[in-house]
C-alpha cells in the first residue's frame, strides 16, 4: 500500500470498518451470477434483479492501469459517470491525486489487483455508496460499478458484532486502528468522546461502546454496554 499517498490511505482507513460490513451485505445481495449493464440507462441486471448503477472505473489487468469513469472518452460527461465525478471533486477538494488523475499506473504495486480494489473501496467510502461491484467485462478488463439505487439498504450498527467488526477491520489498511474506530462512529453519526487511551461512543438505539487502545495503538478491548445496563 506504500505506493498510495498518506492522505489517500488516511481517507481509506476512515471507511475500513463500515465499508467492510457494507461490502459483505452487497456480496450477499449480489452473489456471482450472469449479469448485464446498460450504460445508457445505468441499469444493472442480475438474476432478474434490476438496480441503478454508476460507472466508477475500469481496470486493465494486462497493462495494470486504472481509468476513472469520468475520464473514459466514451462516457465523459454522461449521467452514468456522475458518481465518479463526485469522487474526482472530492479529490480536488482534499488534495487526493489518486482521485484526480485520469489514469493510474498500478504496475509498481506489489499487488496491483489489491490496489485497484482499494481505489474502488475508498471511492465507495467518500461517496457513501452501499457497496461496489467489480466485474469481469472482458479477457483483460475489470469494470467497477457503484450502486446508486435507494432500494439497496445500507448496513446498520450491530452491537453484538461490533468488537469483531472493529478489531478485524484494522488489518485492511493497517496504519491507524484509532482512525478505523473513529471513522466507523463518524459514518453512523455516533457521538464520540476521545481520550489518550480510548474512544467511547453512543449506540444508535441506546447504550454505549468503549474502545481501549494499548501502548502501540492497537485495539486492546471493545466493551459494549446495551441500554438499561
């Protein structure tokens, strides 16, 4: 991951926990099956289900290059790349060149395919999309789509699973567990209180959660206190 800028990785890590949960929900809703997408209407079909999507990017597996949907000559300015344009605009506002360069050469990464997934994941995060789809669109082309359909419900907070979710998500980017935790709480608009050694937050349906960090900044414990206890 060192080929990405610190600013980009910081942004990616903020979405690590909630984004992982959302992708799991997306994978469950759209398991591997034949699919089709109409780029004129932005309608994706799979197993009889139709949802509205936006073209985020394409990844060339042979050249190991990533092209944002807004930079694609055949789609530039089309409604189907509006969500990708939002990613570009976010990059401009926050100085993230990974979002503003038309194409990115990922061949220098130790794992270019993982780098492509990290770009898609972080774009999902900054747009608040309920997941993303990575699809084989040809022998050497992978197509990335963002769902933009309100019928796809976002994942909520599961207090019982919270210790596992927060702890396991710290390995996705692997830089700042504190940022993973605070990003999760921010996403769900959970009021949080930070100290030198931990973060406490209010659960959406009552109760609190306390996250403690050890001397190395790793999560030492996650304690959930349901309402009324």
